[in-house]
């Protein structure tokens, strides 16, 4: 058949049409159901710049939680922004104590496998002391049961002690 | 925002849907677009040679590893050398594409526009890769590493809704039951099913409070709509005056911070869709809608998860904050209720081929207002007005459009 000439061929098959197309001539796609499927491999690695909030990640390696305060309106964005989104003033770095309370959370019994985390997985939204907005990260070390997790409970930033695959993973939350 | 004097008006001449299904190996996005366009042209009684402009609606360049896919769709349906523009707003892309038709036609840039949308939702890549592609629609520096899955955020929103208003899991399970049931009477739907609240409650827990059957599915498929002015339609649409006349009378768009963590309290906090309220207010003002629950006969709501539809009732102004659960339970939004929602089946029952989803919502509202829907899902016409709401992210981009029948 000559199909062996196609080195990335996966299959040639007769496709099932999930719904016949309404057409005055009957089934207009009758001669269009032979389908070829090929394998197409793409592989990328990005050289990713983290932008003007890079200091946040750099300070995590020093076990410090820094964010930005707006000298114009005073707002402290828990997730740092070089430009205050409320008043467009250029912000200043500020260190926070890394303590706070659990505003809300979700417990997942399934996560996409690319995340490489244990389940149940607890995603926490935390109101950090000294910040006006929330910060999102994983809650770990909550004990044997997720039943101990309650909205309003005190939590703190904990820092990685093992090498991590992304600077965001240099921290997580734990019960305080 | 100035309400333009209606020297020009925008009419919805027709629409087409290429079947929403889990995995369509019978072709690819171009083939499905072609199919929906053929149906849309037939329905609108128009010829592609006469249509002046197109808008492409698709969300992901990754799923089909094809940049500029819009240019291909546009040339496949014989639109070259006429103008095309692509819009993108995540899950709200289709809703924005309809809004784009309004803007282009009202401004006089063109008198007619064909809008087509499709998505190939990742069956071509392993599910884990598809999840990573979708995760790229959240903030890649701050969110993907800690929550590369939308359900975790939507679950947080719903937990806060339950804590604040006493909403129950059973209440939003009824929405999933309704949408799967409505899809039974939509032959183009991906996931028609007769199920009970117990079936939803007993399905696999994914992220509390959402079970498997509270979620919408990724679908393949395409949808198309044709818009024009009255003068253009009189000249070029063979069905003008023969089918009920449907006008696009209002369009709104709203946004919120990409990251839920940045959203202000108390409203929307991490509970509500502020962008939806903003967009709805705009669209309602344009269309003269005062009391949405009475002033609409049907509404397609962006039900990415059953609870999202419940919260949307409140932010779209169908009821007060916190009332969505009780009203859903009472059947207010069922067929035969005060305001039937997602008569097509919605994202949960009809399906969610992202770029086609909002356009498909528009096709459903068109069918309802023309009284062409299957008798078992056809609503009763009173106000002769229908709405649609579609959003991307966690309500990050919201588009709301209002259609009205003019007899």
C-alpha cells in the first residue's frame, strides 16, 4: 500500500461520524471517512523570565516572604505587583511576617499528574498578616486528617528544605 | 457607555452547529467549522459571497498546534480576500465573538458578518498534557505550580458560597440533573442523560464539593452565526421575513482579576462573578431589561460546573445573592419554570468545545426565539427575549448578549 513510506504513521481508519450531516444529497461525507492519524512529537524548553517580581522568589531562598506595598494608596498586594493595580503607583518591597489565617480552601482527591503532589491535595487561600489581598498556595502538614482544616485557622508560610522544580515551590502553607 | 441611536440594528439571520461530541475522529476543526457554516448559511438564506466580514472564535493555539487557525477557517469557507478578525477570551470567546459582530456592524465597518467557532479539546494529546494546556489559562507564574487545575478554584468559590448562604450540594446537583435532561432533546448534544440528584451526589468526588457529574466535559464541535443589518438582510437573505426576525439588542462585557486572590472584598470576594454583573448590567441597559427573571424567556448560562450556574443566577440578577440554591431547588430555572436556563443542555449537557460554546449558546437562543427547538425543550414565549452568558477563567472574562424576537 506504500503506507510504510510514512515513518510517523499511527493508523488509517474509517471514522465514525457522530451525526450525519443534513444535506439534500443524502450523506455528503460518505467519501470522506477514510482518516489518517500520524504521530507528531513536539518538545520545548522555555527560558522563562519571571519579571519584576523575581525578588519575591529570590527572597524565598533566604526564607523571607516579601511583597509589595503601594506608597500611593497604601495597599499591600499579597502577590507582589511592581505597579499598584488600584492607583498605578510604582510599589516598594516590604517584608511580611509570613503568618495569617485560612480564608478558604479546597480538597482535591484527583489532580493532574503533571503536578506531582500527594492527594488529598489542599489548595489554600490565605489572608496574610499585613496584606490586603489573599495569597494562594498548598496547605501541607495538617496532620492525619483533612477534618482538622477549618476556615479561619491560623497558618504560616513554611520554606522548602529540599531542591524544588519551580521557585514557587520554595514555600507552602502549614498550620501555625 | 452611550446607548447608540438605533439608526442601525443588528439582526441574527441564522446559525449552525456541528455536533458536540467527546472525540470526533471524522475530521478536524476545519471540517467541523465547514459543517456549521454550511448549516448557518442554509438557515440564514445567505450566500458566503455576499457576507462581508468574519470573526473567528477559538481559544487555544496549543490543542491544535496551529497558530492563525482563523485564517485557515476563513479561507476554507471562501471568504478571502475579505476581512477577518479573531477574538479570544478563554471560555468566553464565543460570547465575545457575538459582541464583536455587534461592534463591527453598528460601527459601520461592515453590514454583515459570519461568526464561527470551534475547538479541538485535546483528545489529540494525553489527558495530562491537555490539563497542562488548560492550566496555561491561569497565571503561569503564580498559580499553575500550586493549582494547575480549575476545579480547585471553582470548589473554593462554592465552599465560600455554601458557608456564606447555606447553599447545599443537593441544590447545585439539581442543576446538573436539569442540564443533562435538557440535553436529551438536543440531538447535537454531547452528554444527554436522565439522572437523579442521588446519581450526582454518589458520583466520584473530585474536589469537594464537586463530584464528577457536577462538571462539564471537554468536547469537539463547531458553531456558526450570521449577523447583518436590516437593509443587508433584505437584499441578501432569502429567509428574511419568512422566519421570525431576531435582533441582537444588548451586549455587555466584564472582567475581574485573573487571580482570585487579588479580587476585592466583600464583593465579589472569592465567591461571586463581578465581571458577570458588570457585563449583564451593560447588556440589560442596552436592551431595556429591568427585571431579568421576568424579562427573559430563556437564558444560556456558563455552567462550567453546576455551582457556577447557581452563582451566576445571582450575579446575572435573576435573584438576590444567596438565593440561587433555593430557587434552583424549586425548579425556577427548569423548563416550565419562571426562567428556563440552559435549555440546550448547557456546557454540562450540550458540551464545551470552548470556541464554539458561546456561539452555540447564541444558536440555542435563536432557535428558542424562533420556536424551532425540539417541542420538549421549547420554552413559552412571553417577553420574546433570550440571553446568554459565557465566561473564561474563573469569571475573569465575561460576555453577556441579549437577543430579541421582533414580529
